[in-house]
């Protein structure tokens, strides 16, 4: 199934599939990634860890495509989607990450070797709450943007990292004044942490006065948290970088949060 999106015409950008083979979703370069019950009864791991997926219900594919357009695809130009989307977008009615103990965690999106798999192709899409829609938006955009970094489809600007100390320990108590939005001194986490903070949070919340001991993204651009202006500096750099080089407005993704 090939669908032209955004332009309204048939246009081979990538394949959107609601019918596919197990190998399309479970194969990876490191092995077969299908979760299944091993039936272990000796106290060991009862499940083979991996993902568990079911093809989308065709009755709800239309609504699922609308969800994808509204929460994901509309934020990127067609030229970027042609260049950066994986070969396949797999539509699922159920999608779980499964651990060895058998714990099933609902996944909005799974990033595979040559695909993105997305959930909600089922009757449950008709009753998605605002919280569920917001989390879907954050998860799929974050997964896509990090995939682009990992696959060298986008690059980071060295200017973002200048003046940041990645040697000394970073804590909740000192991270904001040092220009971090998460308590991690690992340099490779810094850019992704900013992306996640921006696309998950409306600008009005980023500049809002935070409460004491609030370690969420709320108020990271307020002087109560950003005492030295380092977060604003890095925020402006990353926002301008994506707008100028990729025509992507990261803050528009965060501002798309719905409140009811």
C-alpha cells in the first residue's frame, strides 16, 4: 500500500502498510525481535524479550492515518520526508515492548531497521484521551528526530556544546544553572534531552514560573531555573538550527499539545 500524504496525490515517499509479514517488523540486523512466551516453569525468564505486534484493523486505518498526519507528518516538509523517512511505516492495532518477565508495555511507536511501527489502528483510536494523543505526538516525533541523528540524516552544531561543562557531576540541584535540562553529564544526551523538552512542552509552559523542586520542563526558560541564561542560549541555537537547515519548527510540535 503506497499512499501520497500532505500533497493529496499519489507520490512514492515511503510505504504505509497495514498488511505485512512478520519479517517486516521482527527482523533486525542483530536477530529476530519477536517477543513470545517460552513457557518456562523453573523460575527463569518466562518470555523472550522483544516486541509484540498485530496488524492494524482495516476498519480504523483512515483514523490512524489522520492521527499520523495531525500529530507527526504535518510538521515536516515533503522533501524531508522523502529523504529521511524509513522505507516502511507499519500500522499496528497492538504494539508492545515485552521484557523477559513478561511485562507488556504499550508502545506508541517502535523504531526498526527499515521501518517505524505505530500503534492505535484499532477501535480504541476512537476514544483516545488528550493525554494519550499528546504522548503519541511526543513519542513518534522524538523517535523520528533521534533516528535522523543516529542515521546521520541531520547533524548537530558544535555551537550548542560550547561553554558547557560535561566533566563535573550534574544533579537536579545544579543542572539548570549549568545549562542542562536533565541531570546527565553525558554529552551525547544533551541534544536529545533538549529536543524532548521542546517537543513535549508548549512555549507558554517553558517560560512559566516554576514551582520549587519542579524538575520537569516547565519553566526551563524562566529565570528561576535558567539563572545564567545558558538554557535560553542553547534553546535558541537548537531551534534556529532546525528551522534554518531542515525547515522544522521544533517548538510548533511542543505547542501542538492539547489540553482537553
